[in-house]
C-alpha cells in the first residue's frame, strides 16, 4: 500500500477515497480514528488515503485534482471571509 493523498481532515480523505472508488480503485483511509486524539498527538499528517502499489499511477492524478480543487475552494473562502465585517 502507498499513500496517494495526505488529508487535512477525514472529510477530505473520504472525498478522495470515494472518487477513487468511482474509478474502480480500491482505497483505504488510514489514521481516520487518530483525529480523536488531537491534543495528545501532533495534529498534522494523521490522515492519509492509501491504494495498492499497482494503482498508484492511476490514483495519484485523481487525488491531485481533488486536492487542487479543495485548495482553490479554501483560498476563495478565505478571500470572502476577509471581506466580512467583524462580529
């Protein structure tokens, strides 16, 4: 098994896992339950999406496209939040 995506959270990881499975690639989310230990463990690089070694070449571009879309969406949301009035 190889990691094809390191997720910021379990929602993003499961989004990538679902997209991979739609393409016929079996995927596994590792570290999903470690997020409950936040405060006891470092809060980064806990969650990853893994696939079989022979699926890495097919899975990596799919995960990359989703990662790019998520980053663009977060940047757009951050820009919009900058225009908000303070509470």
